[in-house]
């Protein structure tokens, strides 16, 4: 039985002078991940702690995560990420505890989940 999306979060710190390069790198990477139907990704910038980026990933299924982990294209991005940024914190598999809103159309944190 296929379960719903797997939620992950990472905090990234671009290297000195590399924030624009990091954002461009991640935009390209996340576009490829979406095109291959592995995940949906959202990147936030922390307004108070400048220089930190917060990445939220919704793996579309356990199978899509497994496929991405085996994909040489994904490996190339993971290997090269260190040239522009460091991941300071990562949470691999977040469980939804509760939500007090209904997702708006186009909400980047929503993926259709069928019970």
C-alpha cells in the first residue's frame, strides 16, 4: 500500500558571497526533482537570521524517495551542493501532528493525500 508524502526539512547556510548561487542551484535542483516526480520543494529565507535558507520537501511517496536516492542525476546535485552551501540541520521524516488551516489552492506545503 502506498502512503502519502514524506515531509522533510533542512536548514542551509550559503557560503560567504554564495547566496544567489545557492538559490539558483537549488531552483535548478528542485525543478529537476519535480520534473522526475520525486518531490515538491519550497525554499524560504529567514527574515531575522539573514543568511539562512529553510527548505521543505514533500517526497511524493516512499517509492519516489527511493528512486531519487538511486538516481545519478540527484547524486550529482547532492555532491555539488557543498560548493555553495552547508546543510546545518536536517529532519528526514516529519510526521504531521496537526494543522489548523485548509491548504489554499497552490499551497506549496500541500500534496493530495488519499486515505
